[in-house]
C-alpha cells in the first residue's frame, strides 16, 4: 500500500514538472512570436517615406504613416483587433501596449546611437529608422502562476 501511495505521489510530482516545462516552452514561443512581430512592424514603419520631401531629395520617414503601418503589422502578426486587443485566435489575452515608438530622421547625424535607460536599450542606426518597444503579457497555463511580462524591443533602418 505504501508503495502504491508513493507511486501516485511521484506521478503527480512528475506530471506537475512536465506541465510546467510545457508552459515555459509555450511562453518562449510567444516571446519569439512577439519579437518577430516587433521586427516586422518596425521594418514596415521605417519604409514610410514622406513623398513630398522625397521629391526635393530629402529622405524623411513620415511619423504618422510609420505608426499606422507599425500598428497594422502588429495587428496582423499577433492577431489583434483595431485597439490592439487580442482576438480569439491570439496567443495573448491582454492588450498589447506600444511602450515606445520613435522615428529617427535626418535631423540626427549618422551613425546615430540611440540610448534609452528606462528600457535598457541601445542601438546604432546607420541611416534613418524606427525604434519600437511593446509590452506583452503572456498568460500562464495555470492561474496559480503569475503571468509573464516582457518589453519586446526592435529597430529597423530605412532600406534604399
């Protein structure tokens, strides 16, 4: 009887450890999905040139169009609605927040090193570009564990 009880107890411990490992792997998958989405959104945003200034030979990223494009790519890649809330098909359950969105244009001298101490982020841009940081919160598989929160960072330069 004691051995049977020990076997059941060990099976529960083993199963709990296995499920926690699966939850960690799912969290890493979600983080990679978020990183790819930020990279794609920043790249799309960095390609939004101001047509009027380009006609005069100025390479200038339009900040308004860049933000629209970045949100569009975030929505498509993370399966979010127009307010950046997750849809039923999304890996996430909480709203995705754009913590930082900054357009670096020709008013800086290049190469330009962008530093942000608040988010512990540094990147060097060789030409005009976009810096983007979003806040993602991954819901754990078990409500006993706290959700995981990440600040996913990305930058992209204008390609020409």
